[in-house]
C-alpha cells in the first residue's frame, strides 16, 4: 500500500524537467540561477540536477532526456520550484502535527511543544534558503551608508558612541561594542562566577532594554535575592541565616526597583521551548515599548538535559547543538542579543586544577557551540594575578568575536557578595 505524504502535493515534475532542459541547453542560466537552485528544489529529479551541475562545473558535456521541453520562463520556473520547496517544509510540519493529534498517547501540551519547536526549525530552514547567495558589494553600499548616517546622527544627538546593549563593564563594551544582535556564549568551570557575571550584565542592560532571564539552576526568588544582595553589598548567606540588616535590604530594594521592573525571570522546566521564550521576550518588548531586549539563559546544557527529547530521537549533545542554533535564530528574529551560559568539556576545560581554560575546543563535548555563537566568552582563574580572600582574581577572555576584537579583561570576583568588578588598568 502506498503511503500518502502531504509534501508530495507540492511538487511539479514538468517544471523540474523543463528547468533542467533549459539549463542544459543554455548553460549561462546555471550561473544566473545558482543562488536559488539546490538539490532540495528538485525532489523528483535531484539526481539529474546533481549530474548536470557536475558537468557544468567541470566543463563536460551536459545532457538531459531529449523529450523534456525547456521551460518558457526559466527564472519564473526557478522561483516556483523554490516556493514549492518551502511549502514542502511547511507541509512536513503539518503532517507531523496531525500524526501527533491522532496519537492518544501524546498529551496535548506535548503536541503544542512539538508545534512550537517545528515552527522554529522551519523558520531557520526558510532563512537558510535565502543564505549563500551572491551579493555584490555595490548593491549593499546604499544600506551600509544609510546605517552609517543613522549611527552618526544618533551619536551627535546623544553625545556618546553608539553601542549595543551595555554590559556595565567598560573594557568589555570597548571590545564588543556592547551586546549586539546574535548569540553570546559565556563558558567556564564551576564556581567561577558565570551566573554572577550574567546577572550583573542583565542588571546593567536594564538601563537600555528589558531583560528576560531563563533559569534552570536557580529559583526566581533566589535569583532576585542574589541581585538584591549584590546591590546592597550583603552576603546572601546572611539573609538565609537571619543575620542580614533588613533596613539595608529595604533601602537597596527601593533604589533597585527601576531595575527590577525591567528584569523578568522565567523558570525553566522540561516543557519549556525556545518558542515560548520568544513569546515571553516579545511580551516584555510590548510591555516596555522597546525595539530590542536581552535574553539570558542559565544554562544551556542543563536545558538540554531536562528537555531531552521525550520521543528518544536526540541525544543530549544533539539537543545542545539544536538549542544553540535555535537560540541564534531567536536572537536574529528578535534583533536582540541572547547570552547563554555554557559548560566546558571536563578534560579540555582543565577542570582538574579548578582554573579552567579559554580554549574554544573546550566546548566540543557540549556540541559545536562555537560555530553557532557570534561571540564566545570564557571566565577562568587568573594565572598571574591574585586577590585577598574572599575575593578572587579571574579573567574574562573574548575568544571569538564576529563583531570585532578579541582580548582579555581582568576582573575581581566577590562570590560572597555576588559581584564582578573590573581591575583598574595600570
């Protein structure tokens, strides 16, 4: 019995054969249409397309069956085949959803999660069909100049350099130009202060944008306490043990209220999806009438572990890879930075000595995250500096930066107070 697939409704064999015949008879069309033609565009004639492309690239004779009539309008036919390819992607999602709907063993919330995840994957796939195209610099110049003019006008209006979302660390902002659209990874060994630094950056960012913190390791109340204690200069352990000065905490809470009003916390769970985070981020944007925001994820590998695919199709490593790609897609869709905390490979991360390493390959065990990320930061123990306990000397290394420079920044970490401050440069 033949199996029916909805995606099969969105094919046009005659159009595929006609376009291939046109390209074979007029090889110049191959180079004109190269940006849109991929094997996926030819679901029934993929082999013929690959053979034809190989022949044209190696200057060999190309041929297709003689009874295939050329397409009357090859560019229009190519656009139609691309549109059909994109519709097949959408049809596959609809078919997957329908199958889940009629599976009484699949709970409705899980079906909703499946729909959200598949929708994000299709959006990423649709974006990929637009990537890889040949774009002449002369065509890009008007937009580049318009952006330069807008930034010049903004700088003249504000009197300061145009940056992305501020981190609160002057040296880091100088290296990165603030946090711009894209995925930022912050990695390091346990206990090095990743959460502390991420929360400090989040608090600083509220001066410009709303912030959404997604936490899998701390309860929302615990994160709020950490932020409040950092503002008050109080040890959270003193609060937990009942020794904290309540007048100091109340005063700090009152002063910190404007920050708290622009910082939201989402508690992670096995049901949480990137699509749901996007919805919450958009809600924050609407509430504060902002054009961009900052999303912080604490932390990536734990999300992958608690959300391990319930259908058993993906390993934790594969889930980490998928999350990295989806979070970058989220950043691009929101036109905002996403800061995700990440763990390191225990051997490459040099966990044994407790200091960590700022090597990109220390992320390998957690998936190829360094490829998905626009910027990779590492927090490691300082090798040539020291600090008086309980303070610790640490280094923040910008190991990868698609937006500009890399480098190191000396920080002083106070784990008892939950603060990071830049060490003054001599």
